[in-house]
């Protein structure tokens, strides 16, 4: 019989946040690709990027974060390290997204920080 790793505590919390954050980032990316007139295009801002390009970046990043969240539920050790890296990249992209959707970007930025904290804290007890 194959052994299954048991995940609990902060790992489950981080996995749920990654799945939710990934799904929201996917939705944000689709909205930017399909209807880039939904977002406010600010002029004379330090970060002047194409909304369609940002949409594709958010879509791809959201899919990868979503899949890493699912891998965390399965107990994959690599998903913890990859999750921290992806959450840091997502936090950076959401920080740069602030001119286009300030409230939404700050909410997702807070989610990314919570994911990093939960993955770095880890579970205190060991289940064998």
C-alpha cells in the first residue's frame, strides 16, 4: 500500500490561499486580455506596460500558482519551495499592477504575503 503524506495546519492554509489566489489571478488575466478597457490606464506612471501583456503574465502565473496549491494538498515537498517563489513573483506582479486595479492588487498582494508566511512557518508537528 502506498503511503500518503498528511498535510495540516499552515500548509493547508497556504494551499487554500494559493488555489484561491491563483484562480483570482487567472480571472484578472482573462479580464485584462479580453477586455482591457475594464482597467484604468494611468498616464505618466513609473510602470508603463501593455495591459494585454500583463494579462498574459497574470494568466500564466495564476495557472502555475493554482497547480502548486493543488500539489501542496497532495503533500509534495517541492511545492512548498516553489510556492514561496511563486508567491513572491505574484506579489511583485501585483505590486506592479496597483496602477490598474489598486484595491484588487493590494488584496492579492496581502494574500501572497500570507502564503509566504504560512509556507515558511510550516507545520510544527510531524506526522509519519
